[in-house]
């Protein structure tokens, strides 16, 4: 299979933050692939995230984009799992407030829901599943996690989503206060995509 599918890879998202982040991670690993986003494939509509797990949703998106583009596709599903909320918002993280992708509304609602939770019970973790799918139907999926604590007020302007209220274990800063390279080194998405990178290299016939 090596070399059979070329070295062009579609990232199954229109989120510019995720595209920038994955390009950074793959470039750091020396993976020589051309990474394009869904903006190059307007014929591909939104994929319904009907899975009950991050892995199921990542695979749904990767397969839909691989079929629609005719190219290998990488997708991720990620979110914040809060212990005091029994693991929610989980797969609903991006649409927790009811509208997909409204980071401010999602964050504000979550803070309101845990406002009475004491500081020593505000544990949470970010989880990510990253999937690679080929137009032929073959698939691979890996997962990564980052554990930490939620603070009461947002801090920092980097990152996106729930980054301004998440402090990783062993850190004093939120992930929104970290430099991009620092965040990539420990983040759930960084860990998942670094685990996926050698699989991409093998499947696309490249050498990281």
C-alpha cells in the first residue's frame, strides 16, 4: 500500500484553529504531506456527529470526507470531560450551549453549571480521538488525553474552546496562556495526532 495514495491529506474540519494546530504538529514531526482543509471541497456538507464516543465521531467524519474528496482524510473529535458533570459535556462539548462552535456561550454555560463545585472537585480532562480513513474504506483511530482542573474565570487569549479555564496537572497556567508549541507538547490533540503521524507516514508512503 506504500505510496499508493500520494501525499495529500484532507483534514476533515472547517475550524481554522484545528488546521493550524495539525499543520504545526505534522511539520514538527517532519511529515512531508500537503494538508488541506474542507474549504477546498465545498461539495462536502457537514457530517452529523451521531456517535456516542469520540472515536465513533472521528471515524464518521474521516470516512465521509475520504469518500467525498477521493483522498485520505484525517478527522478528530475532542472535548472536555468534567468529573462533576459525570463526564459531560464530552462529545457534546462544541455544542453544549445549543449552537455548534459558540465557544463563549459554551464556556459561560459550563462555568455556570459548576459554579457551586468546590475547587478541589473541579477535575476534568480533555480527550481526543484522531482517525485516518482512506477512500477504500480502511481506517485507523488513536486517542489522547490531558488531565487537569477547571478554574472559575477565563485566563489567556490563545487556543480555543475551553482552553481559557483549563489548567493542566502540574501547571499554573491555562492552556490558553501557553505558547502554541508548549500546548502541542502536552495537549490531548497533540498526543493523538503524534500517535497518528507514523500511521499516516506508512499509509501515504512518506518518511517522517
